[in-house]
C-alpha cells in the first residue's frame, strides 16, 4: 500500500493517479472527508486525518509500506514559516514507529539552510529531518511549478496582462504537477536506499515572456508581461492576503529565485511542455466563467 499525504493537491493527486494507473494500491490522506469520495470511485482508499495529529497519521502510515510526503502550505494570512515548520515536525514525528520501508518527499529547487525564505528554508528543514531518521528517503526537488501561474489566468483573460515578479526574460526551470507525480510514483516503487536528492523539471526552461505567449495562444488574445518591481513585492503579497511576515518571507524567496536560480546540470526531465500545461489550465478556467 502506498500512502499519499496531500493526495488532493496538485502533486499528490498526480502521484496517486500515476500509481492507480499501474493498479497499485493507494491510500489518500485528506483533512476533508468530502474530498475523498472521488478517490474512492477511482479505486483508492481514503483516510481522514489532520497532519498535525501525529498519532492518527502514524496509524495511517502503519497501513502501508511506502509513503509520499508533501508539506501542505499554511494559510498565507498566518506566519507561514512558523506554521509550516510545525507541520514538518509533525510529519517527521509520525514516521517514528511507522514501520514504513521508504518515503518520497517533495522539496524545491533552491532549498537551503536558514530561516525566513519560505519554502526554500522550510523544505530544507524537511530534507534534513528525513536525512536524520532511519527510514530510507528520496527527496524530489521540484522546479518552479507551472501551476504557480494559474492565478494569473483571470488577469490574462480579462486584461491581457500576466503579472510577474520574475523579470520577463528570466529563464528558469519549470515543471508541470503531472510530471512530478509521475516521477514520485516511480521513486516510490524503486528499491529503498539511503538519502537521495532528485531534481525534477520540465522538458525545457522558460521565461515569463514564454508564459505570456502560451497564455496568448490558449486564450486567443494578446497577453503581455506586467512586471512588478522588486520594491513592490511585499506590498503585492500583502494585497493577495498574506500576513506581513509571510509577505516578507515570500518576497525574500522570490529574490533568491531571481538572483540565485538553481540550475542542475542533469535533472530528471518531464514530458509536459509549458504550452500544453497552459492550454489545459486555460480550458479549465474558461469552464468556470
């Protein structure tokens, strides 16, 4: 049995779908019982638990042999670094005594030690915690998620702009959630070994200008990048409902992405190009308006 934490999110659901397509047994861990119905229809088992309930999560882990871990994002109106570090501690504590033979966890490009840089430092803490415990672990460092652009679909379709804190011509690794799910499913089924780190990105690297062009084709209208100046990043995050501390952390994380992008020489490359991802996202957006 494969246990999928975060199974109703982008990457967790893609991982579950990849495993189910191979007729592998899957248990989806979710906080919401209502979100489990669709997975039961697909042949998965569903376990309802909050990741902060260490005892409940450990009991679910004991049902399986291998688990996919994803640290769920905190409410942006909170101090996200504090909340997400607390969740990391719960995930690690639940592994103790779980009997699992291997775990695969999602991390991020640019993960680094320290504090106050959002996922970069929070997920480095997850990496180090998994390195310190006894269960063999594989870390899947994900490139900039193509799904991060989903929130810009409304501005692109209504105003013809793609708001971006990244410079229009900055080429960085990006990846579709389905590609991450496919890699996670493969890693879960590979032989267990000590700590491994795998970088995963799409078939090419892209710029925000490439994203705008993909939106333009998918929406059949002109779309231009609307660059947000660095001195306005924190203000922009606050306008999205982020707390002051979360806005500062996310702005610092964005700065690292711009100034120090991680560009591994030999990443695992997925199959889904940006244009295909954006087309599917735009089709889903049109269906909701």
